[in-house]
C-alpha cells in the first residue's frame, strides 16, 4: 500500500515537473519570437509611433518674443527669519515679436511675483519682481517663480537663493499649558 502511494506521489510530481517545463518552454518561445520581431524592426530602421502622439511643428520665430535677463538667480545671503527680500529681475525682449507674459507662478506661498503686464516690444525692457517673505522659514531656501510666455522655450524660471536664520528661542509653544 505504501509503495502504491509513493508511486502515485512520484507520478504526480513528475507530471507537475513536466507541465512546469512545458510552460517554461512556451514562455521562452514567446520571448524569442518577440526578440526576433524587435530585431527585424531595428534592422529596417522603422520606429513605432504611439497612438496618442501629437505632431509638433517648429514655432515661427517671427511670432515669438525672447527673454534676455541680466541675471536669472539672486543670492540674498543670510537673513533673519521674518525679513522680506525683494528682487527685480530686468529683461530685454531679444525676440522678433512683442513678448507677452501670460502667467507667473511661485513655488510656494512665501513668494509673490509681479511683472510687466503689457506686451514688451522687441528691443524694449520689462521686469519680473519677486518678493520672498521668510516668516516661518529657516535654513537654506531657494524659492522660484515660473514664467509662461510666448518664448521658446515657453517656460522660464527665476530663483532666489539664501539662508534664513531662525528666531532665537523658536516659536511660542502651542496647546494647553500645564500649571
């Protein structure tokens, strides 16, 4: 009886091994077939374009403005927490069309931008003013403003950089006080 059970267990194990080997062999065949297809495509030099890909055309330079900033980063050094840093970044439009800033966003609520709202004609100057409030900030800081305009590239970033020294004693404790 034991011999019969052991024989049956052995047959099941052998069948399982054979099935696993066949599945593994089928997977290897599928992988090999895919690798061959890829090699054929590479040999032809063809490329596959995704279905959702959009075609792009180079922008006509005569329709674009161009930023030429005197500086794109300002190091304000070390300041004490609570101080406000203000920097005006001046630029010249070196493009062939009036430069229009459509939007400027700040990297955080501690930074607020202002800018020339009217179109800046070629050769004329404009500004982007960045104000950084260091209240509740400490350590190394690098706030940025992101400018969207009719330029190439369409996005330009300006950065302030510096260190904020925390107030002595730190913030007042929050919550109930034990007596």
